[in-house]
């Protein structure tokens, strides 16, 4: 990918959108642009890994290997999201891995020290970053509360509502529509259930008019139906 194309990708990301040409040259952001092939690890079982990543294109699976040698998926994130050492602390990933999922991934990566210097130079960037991290931590907290306090169907409904809130969907003849980058097994991992149970519950929600689940997209004919269910839980 050419340097001009990389700059376009980076400027599409809200955190960098207001920087001038001189800012880009001074901060040397393009130098930190990397690409990871589908199914390759950005990092694996990270313990001493001191980088912060911004997804420009593609999807990343975040997880760890349990004591039985099985991958446990914590989250699947996409374009515009942040991962790695998001708290800007060092050596606290505790064996986490990050893996390119479904396709090649374009990333912008910084060491913690370099990113802290960048924030010091650009206070407005620091404000944007703190807001984004705050939003991310709230999503993680809500997901944990959902896992601890609700039955599987309720967890699934909360998860779907969170997808609507955090994805850039479009209004269509079939209601609100978001790109589907999740398999039934992915959803099962993320809500602490089994693939068979998720399939059954998605079929139930479809029969109730809550959603239309397709390979490439998930449509919600009437978002209010799902919102009402969430609000009364």
C-alpha cells in the first residue's frame, strides 16, 4: 500500500481526522502503519508487549489460551477500535493474543512511550483518546454484568443491542441493518453459551420479528422491539 493510501485510511479514523498535513509529517504516523495477513497473530500470548493498535481495516479476535490449550475469545473488534495496551501501562496483557480474523487487517501501531509523547504534543488528541477508552471500558463493564446476571436469551438480546449501538448500520426497507462479521459460534463464545443454543435462540428471535439473520448482514425490522425487551430486563 502506498503512503498516500495509508494516510487516507488513517484520516478516516476519528482520532486522527483533525490533524493537518504538517501534523502528519511531524508525528510520522504513516511510519507506524502495518498489515497483518488473515489468521496471523498480531501478538501471541503477550506478557511483555508494549504497543497500542488502531484498526484501520478488518477484524481482530482478542483472547487467551486456557489451561487446556483451547482458545478463549474475549471479543471480536473491527475498524475504528483500539486494542493492545489501552491503559498505556506496560506488561499487563497477561497472556492475551490478537489475531487477524476473516481477512487481512490494516493497523496503526505505536509503542506506549511513542504514543504518550504524541499525546503530550497534541492535547486535543489526548482528549479524544480518553473519551474512546472510556467508552470501550463501559462496553466491557456492561458485557461483564450481562454475563454474570442474565440467562442465555437475555444475554443474547443484550449482545445484539450492543452490536446496534457500537456498529455503523444503515436504514433499509427491512429496518436497521448492520454488517454481519460473526458466526453463531463466535456469538456463543462471547455470551458464554453453545453454538447450538445460540442457533436455536436466533431462530426464536427471528420468528418473533426481532431480527433477520443472514450470512452477510443482520437486519432488525423494528429496533424498538429489541430496545423494549432490553429496557424491561
